C-alpha cells in the first residue's frame, strides 16, 4: 500500500464520508482507502510501528470498518443510530467498535501529542521583525477551550460554564506549527482556566514545562509567572485594520504582538472544531471518560494530519495569524493558587517583560523614522 494513499485518506476523510461524495467513488476505491488508513494507524506492520487496536480475527467487524464508523461519527457528529443504519450493524456493535478505536487513538496520542525536540528559533519568529528577537524564546502558546458535554443531572451544576452551558474545560498547549503538544481534558466547565493549569502542573508528571529560559504565551486568565508570559493588564490591543501600531505605547505594542503570536492556540482550536463537528456539540449522552477520549482522539488525528498534510483546507483556512477570535470578556478573578515560584522570581519575570516591551517599542520607533 502506497503512503500517498494513506495520506490521501486521512487528509480527505471529511468529504469522503459525506453522503454526496461517497457515492462518487467506486467500491474498489473505498476499500483501498479504508485499508490504507487502518494499516497506517492500527496494524502491527504499520509505518507508525504500533498495533494501537488489538485485532481479533474472529470479529465480524474489520478494523477498517471500525475506523470508518469512528471517523463518520467524529467528523460529521453523526448519531449512533444513523451510523448503525449506514453500516448495517446494531447500535451495540457500533458502540463497542467505536470505543475500541477511540482507545486506540488515545494510545496513539501518547506518541504524537508531545513537544518536538529543537533548540532553534521557529522561522515564524526568526524571520519576523515584529517578533524577533523579543519572542525568540517562545516555544508555543497555552489556553483552555470549552467542549460541549452531556452529564447526569446531579453533575450539571459543576459542568455549567459562565455562559450557562454544560461543557468540559480542556487545557491545551500547542507549538507554532499548530500542533498540540499537551492536552488535558475532562475538567468541569465551571473550573477557572488557571485552576486547570495549576492542577496539570502539580499533579501530572507529563506536563511539558518550558525549558530554562523558554516560555509559553498565555492570556490574561493566567498569572504572569516564569515560563508563562501574559500580556499587560489594562494595555489595549490594536485590532487588524486599525493601523500598524502608530501611537501605541510600549505596553500596548507588546500586547498587540503578544496577541497576534499567541492566537496560534486559538487557530488550532478553530481547526480542531471545524474538522470534527462532534466537538461542537451537542454531544449524545455517554460516560464522561468516553467524552474525554473523543477529545484526545480528535487532537491526535489533528496532529497526524498536520504532519502529513500541512496544507489541507482546514489548516489553510486558519493559517493567518491576524485572525480575530471572540474572547471571553470579564474573566472571573484568579482562584487562590499557591505559586510554584517565589515572589522575587515573579518580579524578575515581570521586569523582563517590561524590558522586552520597551525595547520592542524603541525598535518600532526607529523603523518609522
């Protein structure tokens, strides 16, 4: 099986599984594409080198068909009954096989959702006069997003977010290539973003702390501590179309460029939810662990597609760093969190940000004169 066939399937599974497009392909093409995808991800002989879903030769449903069921459900938010009718299996069979594939994708996530080892400055920073040299030590961005959740009545209060909807609060870190390098799903929608991050850093040994001297960009919902660079409070941003920063002070200019570089995480969330309609909700009732597995599985597929098809339509749609996103205004006060660093280190980190803003502003003025 040619690698190009594998890649073509994974990059195009959305239109392929739409009713109108699937009718245009021959049965032979369908078999080739499904076999390729299943071999790439799940067979013992796969290029990725792991059998993520243990295969039973006595099963009536092949791994190719199980994968197809799962992708139909995730990419089109198709309900189990509709999938059962389409694949001519019972709803129990659909549930069981989709759950197996989700678990396999979560195992795959352990391999593909992780930082890339590189000490080089990312080209998007290195060759930009807006960002270099001030953000040369930035290795990514961190933020939370809300994914619709369905929970039992006695848990609905905890999962109700500030907008009155039930959701799980998902923390994610991405690099400058829109690849997720850490995902922490399952927190109640009422949880403050800073609380989720604090728990991830204290309780999860796999949290990718920035190396010494490096940092992630975060928004104003997080505290300004070493390794996590937040914007200045009260410093406005200049939105796209409002000029090139003329008349901005150091803090405003810093916040504008900080926001433009940081929105790589917002764009990553945008691609994820655009591609996987299941994440946009409302989700059918299922155990919370299954809903968590869905998020992790979708993020794993997102990274996989980014590596093999970096220029597909979904990524290209969100490629522009100047895209604007609706933020959550009026974030609640910080919860009482014991900092992991000393007050002196925090003050030194804030001093570094002040110096960065002043140097950035001075360089901007020199270029204008």
